[in-house]
């Protein structure tokens, strides 16, 4: 966590949390969801426009990434100074990028070590690593298939609906973690 964020938390300890305004899509992009966007439907509803607009400001993306974490209930948030901005997840809290050499990075650029591979009923590939659980980016499924073919990864079948409980994350903190 940034030092300036920790200082703000000490200075203003009782700032209310924010829900519904920030999302992480299945491609690892942060999405801003204003009131109009939220009115279109849930983040993972599939309704056109409900994901919101992609954040493109590099400095803001880096700040969010440095201050992205989960609470004890598995609700992921971005600590924005004294305020927790809870994150709506389209899929999982981390999105994995498979590098050509087989190494792994999450959507924030952090390197990770492989632990397990899972495959759901729709063909989506997930990885458990030393940094946590996440979806393999759609552009990297070919690289994941290469790792399976080479015997480096052995996919285990899993039901998509079981993932949040099994790996301890909440897709919509707005509905389950709001205090």
C-alpha cells in the first residue's frame, strides 16, 4: 500500500466505502461504472454498456494496482486514501497473462509461480499461483494449451459456479459485503 494512502487512513478513519463504481473485467481491465452505467445492470450481466468505460490513465491504473487487496470476507477493493472502493469482478480477482516462455504475470504485472490449473464447463482456463487464483486471459489460452500439451500443467475440471466459494472471493461486494 502506498504510504500516502496509509497516512490518509489514519487521518480520516471513518470514510464510508464505495460500491459499484469500479470493476475488473475478464481481460484484466479496470472499468469505471458511473450511475448511468450501473443503472444498465449488474457488472457481469452481459448487458451492453454495463461493464462501464475502460480506464486508460497509466498513473491511475498503477495506483489502483498498488493498492488492490481483499478483505477477510473475500471482497476485493482498491484503497483510495481513506476510502475503500470495492471492485465488481466479471470473473476472478486476478487475470493471468501467460508469457511466451511459460512464466506468469497477473493483470498488474506481478510475476507468479504456477501451482494448479483448472478448466470449467465452458472451456475457460484458471490458474492457482503463489499470488492467488485467477482466469487466464483469453489471448493466452493458446500458450496455456502448450503448457498442458508439454505436461507442465494438468487441468482439473471445475464448475464455474463453485469458484468463488472454493477460492474465497466475492464477485459483487455490493451485494454481499456492504456494511
